[in-house]
């Protein structure tokens, strides 16, 4: 199964994260398929950049976001508009 998850980068005690597409069995900082954005919680204001088109493409293909990744994706309006499509897809399978 493919997941949308956060990959930690940055120096010690100065984390920033990349939003990546990875296999569910890979470790947090292990191999990944694609980078779709980045998130820096330490900057003021928090920096969140997501390639919405790539994120939507992966979600339509069945990628499941982790809880934290889903919270970040919900900040994007395009993710919210996709929710009914995903529910209908889950019922069909």
C-alpha cells in the first residue's frame, strides 16, 4: 500500500519535513517514490508548500495519508473537495 507521509530533514533540534509518497512498509526516513511538498513548522508563520496536482493524482490512485499528512493536506482546499470522491471509491471496492 502506498502512503503519503512526512519525511524528517534538517539539523538536530531544527526539524523540517518533506511530504513524500512512500510504501507503507518503508521507515520514516527511508526510500520514497516522490516528493510532493515540504513543511517547516519552525518558521514564523509555518511554511507549507504542497504540489496540489501531484497530491490529488496520488490520492485518486489510492494513496492513503497518515494522520499528520491528512491534517496538513486538509489545509489545502483541493483535498477537501476530493473527500466525496474518495468515499464513493471506497464503497465501490
